[in-house]
């Protein structure tokens, strides 16, 4: 039968392992090993472990004395280096044969590898002197003591283990009025067909099991939500427009078959977002020109042309900095890390430097986003509220955006820096300067009308008393303020 290749479980042998799907049956695989010598061997199998795996995977061992069928629980974590699970010792001749199938199974069956270790080698391992181990442990301790200090970050951590466990239902919401115990689990309406109830061991929080449940290939939502988010970033609107809500109160997918295909491609590529992005941007659909919508499809649901959409706040800011030659590309620590609690306090004791984040010059993705101190260059262009999780940003066209591009010291300074960088050669004609500015700022050549308007404007500014460089800077600011600069075609 056809096995599915996967690398989802990291503890496997070689580049990948094989897995079965629940809805497909009659899968089997046989390992045949040529042994260095006859004798008794410890037979080990590798299957990764995980709550969604089969608890009675049938292994048929053909040995010197005949055949033996064993049902092995693949949901446990292998105890030998986290990779191998011993299923017994058997006498073998010159060859060993092990067969695994999905007969009578209800969960996923994993086929990775087998290992045969002669009992003499086990004995040698057990007989190794304890002194060598102690010596190695001392060496390891010394090496750990000399290890460089790694930077630490705040992260979630489980509470004390005695706090874990299933909880009693509180009848009528009263804390002291306890009802039956409710086993921990995951959202049933978002589970895939045939999925088993999770088994969360005592003393564990269930975070690992939740992660496995969310990222299993059969989960109906995870891959589709991720594929929809990627599509939204590339086209300005998701296939499901309400990317935060795939429920009945959200919008239906405009192209459900396309969403299914993209989700399947994401899973097949081992959840590689790069692979999916590459597939989409190489498509004819993505490479279409942005045109005016048709009357019979005003929302362009049929994707007959690319969507014209405003660039994100980060793109606008970073583009202005890059064009001006002012983008700080040097690696650095957080510019507010030294502030400690002052960076997040909402009282009057907040550090004064938090009001000066607009003066920073690194890429927007590396800037600190502190609630109540979002740089104006981001806030005015629909940067999402840091207090909320936002899947789809607001798209607005408001006077504040035009006023910011006209009056902001940031935009004015960047326009002056651009003019100084591109127009420092006094022997260059105004026409040549305008021709250089258009590809730099608007990523296209200037046509005859652009050249005429640009030359006329700059000459008028010079005639009104501005220096040549000040007039060019004023024209650069006009290009920054244009709709063409702020929209993605």
C-alpha cells in the first residue's frame, strides 16, 4: 500500500519515516536484515511516540524458532535514547525479518526503522567500569561550567505538577459546589473525523498533547488557517475574508477548493511556509496586473486581476528609510531592554525615552512596540492595536495620513536625506534628477508628463527662493505623499 512520508516527529532515523492514514487500510512493510552471526538479538523498533499513534501496532517477527506476533503501543515515548523501543529478544539465524501492518488498527501507524543488537554487545555495555562513567560526568560538568552564557528570554512555564489534573465541574458556577470530574481535552467541533479523545498523563499540563493535536496533518483547521493567512498577506484579502473567524459567523471561503489545495500543499511540504509562498508568487494569478474591478465581480472573488491595496505601516516606514539611505542595518539589542518595568508601566513613572521611539532608524520589525508609545510613523497607517490579537488590519484613508506625509519631521528629514544622496551633483540637470528619483521612489520610469511636472515644480520652488537641494527635497516629499507610493500594485 501507499505510505505517507513525514518528518513531523523529530526523533526518527534518516531523512524521514513512513506513516499510515486512518481512512486508508491494508498497509504493511517488511524489514529484512542480514546478520553478522547467528544468535540471540535484542530487537528494537523506532516510532517516535505520540498520543495520536496506534496503541496496538501489530509486529510479526520471523525468527529461528518460527513466528511471533506482538502488539506494541506506539503512543509511548521510546525509552532508549528517546529513539528505540525494545520489543524483546529472539534467536535468529543468518537473517531477521520483521513485518508491521495496520491490520485491526484505529490510530496512525509509524514505520521508521528496526535495530538488532547482539546480547553479547548488551553484556559488554552493562559490564563497562563505573569509573569511566564518573570520569565522563566530571568532564561534562567542567565543560558546562566553561560554557558561554546564553541570552535568556521570558517564556511560559508549567506550574508545579501537583496543580495539574482534571477539574470538577462547578455547579451553577459556585467554586465550592463540585460536580463530576471533566476530563481534559480539546475542542471537539474543531477536531478531525475519527480523532480519539486525548490522553493527558497525570502530572502533565497537556501543552505537548495540545501542540500535537493542533499540528497533526488531519486537523481540519490549522493548515487552512495558516494557508489563508499566507494568501491574505500576498493578496491583501484572505480566501476566508474573516481570517480570525472560520466559524458560522465568519464569511464563507470564496474558493474552498483553492483553500483545500493550499492547505494540502502546506502539509505535504512539512509545513514549510517558504515553499507555499514560493508556489503562490510563481503563479499566474499572483503575477497579474492590478486592474479596476468588474461590475459582475466587484470584490474580485474570481481573482481575474491582482488586488490594489495600501502597503502596511512597516513597509511605508522602512521604504522611506531605505530610499533616504538612513536605514540602520546594524544588529542591536532591544532599545528599551535597560528600562525594565518602566517599559510597561502605565503610570507617570514611564521612561521619557518611550516617547522618542519615532527617532529610531532600524527596521520596523525590530522596533519595540510598547503600548501607548507606538511610533507615529506606524500608528497613523493602521498599525494594529498592541493590546489585541489582529488577524486582519483595518484599511483606512483618512486626512491624518496625508497630513503626516506633509508635516511630519520624520518624512521631511528623510526627503532631505534623499535629495542630498541623489542630487548632490550640481552639474546634473533637473531632468536627470527627476529621471533618477522615479525608479528610486516609485519603482518605475518617469513618463513625459511626470518629467514635465517634476521639472516645472522644482524650477518654481527655486524661483521662490529655495536652494536647488531644498526644492528637490520638496519634490521627493511629494512623491512620498503620493497614492502610488503608498499602495501596492
